């Protein structure tokens, strides 16, 4: 797991926000790193040798902390090429920011990151660079992993990754479940203001069941010597996760790409996408195809 990390680089800030986090990841897993600059044909003609020099210098600086860092330059369409190179080089994590200064995003994630997240068969770690500057204040050490759970197998498929990361990087795990009470918060998905649920609408039986579920999952993780706690809230899931992340600082949010209570919408829906990325924390996105490699 995370034996080789691919970091897309474009010379315009695409890797700036994520690079400070690579040493902690690489040291925890003994990872090597590939820094990849994918240039379009027009970009290759205009950038040329200067691009290679800039990439090699960035790789040299990172190698002072990581050790095994390889620069790579290729020509092609950015997102498909990033995914292809990750496969060809045996990378098991793609780490990239959502927008670089030179990237014009199609959506909130940015067109390149959006396509990589949707189609990469290996996990992707994405980061919102402007929020990173505000939230991390010079420190790039992750202290805990927030794990949103909706009770589905897909949501729980992230847990082997979380367990491995927590063990290798000495991270606290926070299991997070949010009840939206059958669409009471659906307005948030289309940009309406968040409205807290009335206390009388909260079902005590549902809360008790959710508490038991979270404690059961937590105990399984604790049995492996991990530090685990859980939070149960009511509201819009993405909003609550982002708020909690902002309050606690220095987190990583770990998501599976599909879940029956809306986790998939956190990746695909523009409003929910904003809510998660607004926290300023790295978001680790695990596709179904990657589940079997979590313990490797």
C-alpha cells in the first residue's frame, strides 16, 4: 500500500499544496515518489527544456526529505496520461491539488483532478490549495483521519486503508456518521442554506442504533491497537464533515466512492464537493477497484 506515489506537476502550482505532505506519507510507508509533468503538444513546444529544469529542481528539493524521487516528463492529455502512467509505473496513490495556478477547472475539483478522481483505479489524494494556505498555517503533519460512514459496505471499504495509515503514521481515527433524516437536508444539495433539524424530529431509536454501529466498528479497530473515537451528528453529511474538519484541524478525510446514503454525491455533486473540499484538508478517495490492495 502506497509503495509508489505519483505527484502530478505542472510548474504553475498544481503540486505546491500537496508536496509538503509527501514526506510524512513516504516515510510512513517507505514510498518512492514520481513527479510527473504532463505537457500538451503546444505546451511542450513552448516550455521545452525549462520545464525539465523546473521539474528536476522540485524533485531534488523533495528528495532531500524523501530520498527516492524520480522526475518524469511526457506529452499527452493530462488526466488520461496521469492515470496511464500510474498504472505503467505501478503507483498505488496519486496525490494532487484540485487546482494549480495554471489550471482552469471545469468544476470545483478542476477538470484534471475531477477526471483523475472519477476514473483512476488507484486511490487519489486531493487537496484544495487556497484553503490549505488558510487552514494548515505552515504545518503539514496529519494528526487524524476522519472516516464518514453510512452503514454500507462501500463506505466501510475504506477502513483497511484507514487502519494501515493510522498504524504506520500514528494517526487517530474519527468515525463519523451523519443522519439527514430522509431528505430534511436535501436543500443543501442545491445550495440552500443549512437549517438545523428540530429536536423533536430526531428518532432516539435511530440514534441508539447508530451509536451501537459506530462503537462496534470502533472496537474492531481498537482491537488492533489503534486510537479510535466516533461522532454522531444530524444534518447534511458533507456540511457536517467539513465543519468538524475545520474545527479540529490537521485531518485527512477518507472516502469510499460509493455509499447508499450519499457518499457518492460528495464526490459527484458540486455543492457537496465544495463542502468537503472547503475544509482545507486532504481528501483520500478510495475507488472500489483498490480495495484488495489496502493491506499490501
